[in-house]
């Protein structure tokens, strides 16, 4: 399914700390089901992101992985339609609730249509 991005200036950024050795593959090839199998460490096949516009969860995982932070920039309309239903409360830190976005494999083809940028460690 091809998603036509809405002509909205408002965007949402979600963040992922790629596991060691995975960052360049994710940048070049996007999110593939083979990279998120139904076996450890991805026991459920989903791809986990730090929620909208708060990279703190990804920064914590990056302390272990050391690959940098992968940012995916999504227009607000598409985010609300496809990904917002997969937001979950992660925890609370610094007196604010943190959200993670747990994206299932069936949405990878849509996720891959949005720009991905790897920010340094």
C-alpha cells in the first residue's frame, strides 16, 4: 500500500536506537520483517520506537547499542492514522509520561515510506 503524505507542515518524529550492526541496514533498506523475527531479541516481531518528539527512551537504549539514534519523520495525518493507535505508556521520568510506539510488521511497508535519518551517538 502506498501512502500519499498529506500536505501538512506538521510532522511527528519517532526514534529508535538500532542494535549493533543494524543502523546502516535500516537506513538503506528500511524496516524488514527478517530483522524483527518472532524470536529473541524481538520475541513479538514488532519494532519499538521512542514516542513522538521525545528521544529519551532511544537515548537510554543507545547507551548499550552505541549505533546512534535513528529518526523517522512522519507527517501528522499519517502518524495519527497508522501509528498513533500503537502508542503505549513506557514509564515516567523527570515528571513526564514517556510513550513508546510498538509498530507491527504489517505496517513496515508504510513506515518505510517516510524519511529516516541516523543521528550520531
